[in-house]
């Protein structure tokens, strides 16, 4: 069983934000200044997240990813991982993290049922890392990557947002790093999501330019391959690195969108179901749930939301629209 939207797309993937808090302040994700964070009462409880997760899986969602903010800041996250991983119809439970805290809990997460992790890493230069993240320590991320590999949270995927005149010159070095450590590297175009994302729009580097830079020198040639890891369901186009078995992916949300095959939605930490990363459509699930809605009533709200999922976003190059209700840290990466 799966849910279909009005355009015939099967919706099987849900990203679940467990917190808006983060221990980094990446400039393309969170605006400068103190963020307006939800109160404890405004956040979904872990029990509420577990209930909604069960309902989504019952409706046909078979891949869940826990996100934030930084999900490892949420207390008792291991309990939630264990609850969700036990759902019999769930095919994969993964987590997106900045890895600052991952060396402390990678093994415990694996034992609780987490399958793999995506780790945000935009640079291998400590000074550039501190500038992008407004004070973060690169060494802690590298320790987290090592812990994830050691714990068997594989494949470990590294997400690099490529930004002109910030880190675009590091594309070859990032490829070398991924090959040396057995990682799957994914290059991501900047997206005009929220105030921070819109403010970074001038740094845009297209997927075609990323491929061209990655192919500089025969030893770094990229050979297109299918995407067996995600069954063709993910947004990345994958390439094998010439001369090795390693792969890189490129996510081109702006220059070559993948809306026709989009299979995902997002649940924010406040309980809003967001239908499209680049739109304003959302459905409040928290209020009716706290007002006593039954499982059947919540499932019908979810089905109706899926039917209303928009056909595509508006991230095309040159567009000035952004999902202004949310910054990426509030939506869940």
C-alpha cells in the first residue's frame, strides 16, 4: 500500500524534524541573530512523533529520516529511534546530523535500529568551516564521521552544499576525502529556502558546473550510474569516480528539478506536515491530535494533504521566491 498524490506520484518518504535547535549556525540555513525557537509546549513530544510515525508507515511511508535543527540535541532520541525502527513495514530509518555529537552515540544509535546517517560537511578547511558555521569545530565533525563508519551506519553519506567563492574550489579535495574514507559524497546546489537561503542565492553553483569541476583531470572523471542504494527514489543523480568503486551524487534542486518523481514530505518539530520544500502548503497535525483526534481521523487528514501536494517547487535559477515561512533549520534538512 502507498499513498498517491493527484499527479500519480507515490509518496513513500517522510523527513521528521525532532527539534529546531542546532549547535551550529550555518549561514545558508539559519539567519544571523538569535533564532525564535519553539517553546517546549509547541514541540511535538517524542510519544506524539512515534504515534504519527506509526500512522505514516501504516499509510505506506517506508522510509523515515530524523532531522532538525540538530536531532542529536533532542533528549531521549534513542528511545524514539528504537520505537520507529520496530515498525514492521518500515524499510529504512536514517538520520541527518552535523556529527558534532555523533562520536558519543553512533554505536548506541546503530544498536537501537538506525540504519545510516547523512552528515553535513561543506569544507575540509577549519577556518572556512568556522566561517560557514559561525564558530564550529571541524575536528568534531571528522570524529563523528569516523565513529559512524566504525559503528556500521553505512553507507555514510556526506552532504556538501557548494557555494561560489566559499568552498567550490574544494570539490576535488572532497572527492579525494570521500574515496579515502569509503564515504558517499553528495554535492548540493544552494536553495532559496527562507531568509538565510535567499541570502545565499548569489553563491549558486549549478550541477553542470559541479560536474565539470569534478571531472578536471582524467583521474577524477565521473561516470553516470544508476542509483541502487535508493531504488531510484532519491533526488541525487549518481556517478562513479573513474578509477575507483566510489560514487558521488549531485542534487540539482534548482537547475534540474526532480519534482516529477518527488516522493517525500516533511513533518516539522511543531507538528506541521509540509508538502513541498519550496512551497507554503502545510497541514497542522499537532492541534487535532492534542484535541483528541482518532488514528482514523489523523490518517484521513494525511491522505487529504497528500492529494493536495503541489506539482512542483519554484526554485528555478533566477527565481526570487523562497519558502519564507521557514528557514531550513525549521523545516528539517
